[in-house]
C-alpha cells in the first residue's frame, strides 16, 4: 500500500545534509508519525547583488593630474620647451566602430519540457536532481533558458525543509520567466493539508469516519513543526492559487493517480477554478473534502487502470496521464524487504514507471523511503 493517508511510511531517517552552496542549512527535521488517512501573490526575483556578496561602495578617484600643491600656480617658464620637427608622412587610419555585444537568440518555439515528482522537503536532493538535468547552476539559479519545468506537487512534509523547497520553486519561477522559460507547480494533497493545518488548526471537521482536524492529520502525515514555524502568508497565498491540473505536449499533468478530478469539472479550466474557489471560501469541511478526494490513489494500477486513465484523457485532453502521489515501489509491489544481512533494503527506482497500457506515467520515485527524486524530460524515451 502506498504512502498516503492511513499508511505507515517505510522508515528512513534523514538528517539535514550539508547545505547546498549559497543556502543556509535547513532546520533539523522533527520526528513524525505514520501517515493517516498562491498567479503568485509574491514571486521572488533574484536581487542584483547576492545577499552574501552585497554591492560594494566604490570611492571616487580624482582625475590624474588635478591634485596640485597648495599655493602653487604653474607658469610658462616651468614647462620645458621641446623642439620637434613636423612629421613628413602621417598615415591615415580608418577606425572601425565597435558593435554592441550580440546575445545568442533563443531557438523558436517552446523549450524542452521537464517534470518533477514529489519532493516532500528533501531540498538537497532536489538541488542535485535539477542540477543533473542542467536546469540550475552551481549556485541554485535557473540555467535552462526557455525550458519548461513542472512540479507535480507535494513540496512539504516528511523531509527536513519543505518551506525551503517552496522558496526555491517560487524563485525559480521568476528566474525562468526572465530567461524566456517557465517553472510552474501543481497542487498536491500535502499542499491542501498544510493550508488546512495553518488556517484551521484544531477546528473539528467531518472526516466521514468521525471527527478529525487538519492539525492532527498534518502531523500524522509527516508534518514538520519547523515548516509551520517558518510558513508565511505569501507561502500560503502562493499554494492556494496553484492549479490542480495542466496539459503540456499531450501530457495530462496531475498530482494524484485518481479520477476524483472528474467530480470538479469537465475541463482543465473548470477543475482549476473549482479548486481555487473552494479554498477561497475558507470552509474547513469543504477543504477537508477536497483533501480527502485528492488523497485517493491507485486508480490506474489494476486491470481497469487503462480504462480509468482513458476516461481522464478523453475528458481533459492529452494522450498520457503523468502523476506523482503514489510511490513507484508501491505501484510495483516492491517496498523494500531484507537483504542477506538482515537489513532493510531500499527500493530500487531507476526512473518513471509507465503502466496502464502506456497511458499513465508515475513520477514519485519514493524519496521519502530512500528511493529517488525524479526530474525527467518529456516525452519519455521508451
């Protein structure tokens, strides 16, 4: 069974690694129990000067030859007279004006398309995966020109620095746009859970199986108290305006492997509007229902999986569903085990999982269970 509501996460205790260059070390992760059941309001634009290297104040230097001794006035007799014969032959030199430096134009049309699976607070692993694809440079800034990058949701919980992940995605969005590309993100069920925990805390909600609260569910699903302490209004506004689904180059991008999207509209725009409006109404029970439905999973895994994927594609467009949410090791029924030494073995994830008659592509590599954080260029080479 996958890692989501009601599932014990396969154990991996990860301490915050040595901070990526140019970044402060994230706060240490707090322990968590097993899993139970905002356009941007404020985009980050990289300042001209790096915060660690502020702009220097350059002193004004007097022009050479203008500093004279006090009270001294040069006279003609002070200047030596040098006899010089007039030149007999003065060559004519034609100067060629220097042209302004030329920038390399971007190739026509959209750039290559990349998708990122569930990150869950693993900021260092995200840096490494993005850098490996040439999407960011050694300092963590956008380096991919007009490339297109989509995150499939679930930025926080379980890992040590969920707010750091959100900050990075927000900043890359501004940097990519300035370079002629873009970086966008979808709403995951953990974004809904974090929004609910921040807005409603311990307010009782009707969970369908008794009384629950967002705060309790968030903690049970790997919520990190350090994330909650650092979460600010602009983070909440940004998350609250994320789309639930998108279509790019024939790929229907969603977070969850569920058909519950069909309950919110028969077009991508309708679904995205319905989710945004539900969050704006700020009703805890309505947000809980949204969270509950987007936590469903495995719609494409069984024998009828191809039919379920086709239903989404026929309704919203595209030729393949690309999703996160359910870790690939669970979809494959390979959730570790024990090696010959009796130690628990980590699941082996080499890349995305294509299944459901080739109609579904799973992108959650199970980074929370010692798997792999996937960043993949689409279309997938098969």
